C-alpha cells in the first residue's frame, strides 16, 4: 500500500515558498561554524569555544533589547572575514544558503572598506566576494549581485571613496550602492556628493532610512536618488496622519521597501513581528518585501522570516508571493535576470497550488 503523503508543516510550507532576497549583510550573515573556524584560523578569540555555545551567544545578544549588544558581533565577523579566501567563502555560502531557503534571486551587501583596518584593501575584498558569488548556486549576474555599502557615520570623504570603489566594479557584479550604519544623526544628505557620483555613474541606490529616524527620511533618501529603501518602517507612522502625504509620495514614486521584521524587533524598531509595521504598510499600498538583514546576528533564516509573518500577522502566502514578485521587479540585476526570477516564482507557486 502507498503511504499517505505527509501533511506539510508550517516551516516546510514556508521553506517551499519562492523568495527574493534583497537585503542581507554578508558580515551579519555568516554560518556559525564558518565564523568559528575563521576566527580560529586567524588566531582570534571567540567569546565561546564551540558552535552551539557561539550560536547561543548570538541568540542572547539578539534578545538583549540592546542595539549595542546586537552590533557587538560585527567586531567578530569583520575581523574573521578579512582575507580574500574568507570573503570568497562567506559570499559563496550566503548564496548557497539563500538558494536552499527558496530564493530565486539574491543581492548581498557589505562595506568593503571596513577590511582596510585589518590589512585588506577594498578592491581585493570586492573581487573576492564577486568570485564567491560567481561560483555559487545563484550565479553572479544571473541570479545574484553585490551592493557596496558606505558607513554613514564616517566623514563624507570616506563615503566618496566607497562610491568610487563601487563604480569601479559596476557591470562586473556590483549592482548598487548603500548607506549603512547608525541612521539617527547621520541623514543621507550629509553624503550628497557621494550619492551624486553614484547616480552620475549609472549605479542604482538603496539607502537605509526610516528605521531609527522619522518617516521623512524615507522621502529624503528618495529625493537623493534611492529607488529602494532599507527598512523604511517608520513610514507607517505617517499613515492616516497629517503626514499621509509622505506615504502617498512613496507610492507615487514607486519606492520599494526592503523590510526586515525580525531584525527590526531585535534592534528596537518594532515591538514584535505581530505588531510590525509591515502589515500596515502593505495594506496601505506601499511596495515592499521581507528580508533577513543579518541572519547570524538575528539567528534567523529566510524561511523562518516567512513562517513568522504567516504565523503572527494577517499576511497570507499570496501576500508573500506578491512581495517576492515586487522584489524581483525592483532588483538591481539586469532585466533578463529579473524576468527569469519572476517566471520561477510563478512556476514554483503553481507547484504549491498557488496562483499569482
């Protein structure tokens, strides 16, 4: 007799959903085992000595309710990754993990100039990561790309150096430019010259905005040339208020928000996934999609993120599929790659008995 098919679990169903990953920091997304091995290879001290304990350390930091504790892990990861071989490995594994989580297209980001303090130049760092993506299950240019970040708390001259670096590798796998780092007190306009360089060079912009600062910062970033916004969740504060025009303008401009629900909870931008602004923004008609931000720091996977939204919010599988299609449409990869991703989403959805 034929055994009856097992009933899919919520996680297996979330895992099977086709996805697009637009917002993931490579230095926040290493595998725990990889990080521990890289630290050992470089003779660097880990806070604990085995994989399970290190995973628990990150989990405790994520739930400490402190942005300082959340960010503490980046000191470890950047130091551990500061060799070409390590960066190539981390990029490859990130794309491999994204594919295993159902992603049909993925963009990864990092600030390459951070590695200069550890003796590795920005050019070598970028080339190593591009090499890792090129041999990944999501091939470079066809299904993956690299976004170069600048750290907004640094002087504008440093942002301009990062912009110049990004432009050097435009068309070779670098697909966009971003301002990352602490948002409050460092508005994007401080780096207007660097952003102008990027725009003049024809490279796409996605800027972190509206996570730790007000909704108006989302529109400021758009006026500086960003077509996508990292996080942008404070835009929800304007819904139905005297600032509703900010939401209306974001919709009219076709801005796409790269929302990272679990990370937002861990950094204090949201109280819980259940009350996260993603639902209100989606219902208001804002184009958006869901992402992991920092898999290691938040102890989260892309399928976990989907499962949490389905379990704790009113969002349905059909909503998540529409988000994936919108993410594909707003990817910085070439048109052929975006079209291929959209087709794959529809085909995988049909296998699951879903229509989009």
